């Protein structure tokens, strides 16, 4: 993104998770503050590049499962981030053209780019809302237009669980829609975990200090957070282990400035993206 062009109401003096995450995926819509934030974080936690990209690959496999095997035809993607290749609607609608998707993100730049991308797609929309305010999202006209709660719904919280520290009441946020949904609905979740609580606490401290809400959890803490739902096979796992495919669409290349961090996750197996797909209990 050209530094001299800054859309109205879009903060460029502090990093945002959507832009930073997008840069790790090879996206172009970011500012220097986002790139510097990522470089500083990777110096401390070099596995971040690999696990971000593993999460995006997981999105493809999870949405494919939800559409093809679970029969889901409507999706709400919370904290969706900036558009890139193989978004939820592209994966779902390649299998079921009638699938409906609502993207939700608090970053105004997501709305700017999402609307441009989806201008000709009446079955998909993007709204600006805080995923912590589930009631506001439920009342949004676009949600009411596209989502029928008399049918199963797929709710996605992908790589945003760590942005929901305990003080935000994450269980309420994660289950508000699923609690109202019919049987056959699914929740897809992932977040950064660390098996070493001390190292995880350090990560939490550093990211929070940069102005982004964050809580690194242990896998056991995530399990407890999602205990009211039933994980589908293979359960909640390192995302690299969730139904891997021999071939799936590749991601854009890693930006050259951080390419040397590729493969760093192998050096610290205690830190990874953890999650899976869970089914509402009947």
C-alpha cells in the first residue's frame, strides 16, 4: 500500500492485526508500522510466520470439510482480516455456489477492500463490527439478510482466539451464535498456543504492549474454553495435523524481508497454531 495514500478513518500510526496478518500471508495492504511490528515480533517469536501461514492453509481444509461433508451453506467469519486468495466464500462457493458468507472485522480497511472484492457477489458481504459485540452482529441488517438461523451455520474464529483475553469473556463471544443455532451447526476455531506457560506469558506481554489485545494460551486452556462443543476428527490439534492434504492451493510468496523465518517453527515445537472444527451438541 502506498504510504502517501491513507483512506479516511484508517489508523496508520499503530499496527492492526488484520494488516499485519495480511503481510505475513504475502499481502500488499499494509503500512510501515505493521511491517515493523511483525519484524519485531518475529525476532522474539520466529515461529509466527509459519504458524500464520499454516492457519490460512487450515482455512481452506476446514471450509472444504464444512461445505462438502457437513453440508453447511452459510458462514459467518469473525475477525476475517484482509481479503486474499481462497477466502471462505471462494472455497465454499466453489463447492456450493448457493453458499452465503458474512465477513466481520473491526478494521475499516477490511471493509474498503472487501466491498471492492465482493461488489458483484450478492451472496457475500463484509461488515465492520467488533467480534466482542455478538448481539450487534446478530442485529446487523446484512446478517439478518443472509443468515437463516433455522438452518445450520458455520461460525469461524480463525487465528483470533488469542485476541480474546479472559477479560473479554471469550466463552460468551465464541458461543453466542452457536447457542442460538440449530443442530448441525459448527464452530471453527484457532489460536496461537504455547506449551510453556512462561514463554506464552512473555509473548502475551510483548504483543499487548504493542497495542494489540492478546493472550497466548496452552492447548489445555483452549480445550477448556471450547468444552461445550464436540470436536470432529482429528480433534483439536496443531493445525498442521488437521486433515492435511497432499495438494491444496498454495499461498502467495513470503515477503522477502522476512523470508529467512520460513521453517522456524521446527526449531520451537512448543509454539504453534492450535484448533479445529467443532460441532454443536444436539
